[in-house]
């Protein structure tokens, strides 16, 4: 949880998930042009199958960036980007982080989770059962200080960093 006292703000990925994966909303039309192939590859990567591996810790501490698109769970009505646009935006943030950008600054610029900027994207310490399956599978396969690739859940696209 964030330092500074007070009641912590709710964290989107920590909402109790159903046991089976929820399919993300489908776009009405795929993008055309040179970004179409890049978007398709991004979505395929974001939905790569991950599995629980033996020897994983019971809890991990993570932070993340969440990029939403129209129709995702809990998305603000002002969000109008398509699924493909959101995935490409998450890839853009990922690439900047890989090039050495400051995570807290990227949270402020890219994350659309309420309160994320004030927490530096921190989700805190989680157990698998506390977050949706795709988020948990990605978070629990990371080593300390490692960042995931783009991961899709019903909330949007995430970049997850394991901090402990």
C-alpha cells in the first residue's frame, strides 16, 4: 500500500476475479494501415498463455501501468480508444521503460487507473487469489525488479513490475 497514511485507494487489479478467464471485449473493426500488424502482434503477446510454475512465492509485491480502452471493465466513459490503440500505447510505454525511462513518470503519463500516479503504480503485496488470472500469471512469473511484457485483462493492458 502507499505510504502517507489514510485509507488506501482501491486498486483495480486487486478486485476478486472469477476462476475462469473473462474474454476481453472485441473491437468492431481492426485498424487499417501499417500499425495493424503491430497491433495484432501486441494483442497476441498480451494474451500469451502463462501458467503457474512450481516454486513461486505465496506473495509478490508489484506495481503496474494500466492502459484502458473503450469497453473495458471500470473504464471511464471518456476513454474512446480502441483495443488496438490501447495495446500500442502500452507497447510505447514498455519501450520507453526498456530505454531507461523513470517508472513513476511513465505511470503519470500512461496509467489510467485512479490514484495510480500518487502511488507510483503500486498495487502492493498480492496473492494470486487477489487479482485476475492473467495479471497473476504474469506477476508471479517475474523475478524481482523484472518487468512483464504487455498483459491484457478485462481492465485493459498492463505493464507489471515485481518490486519484491
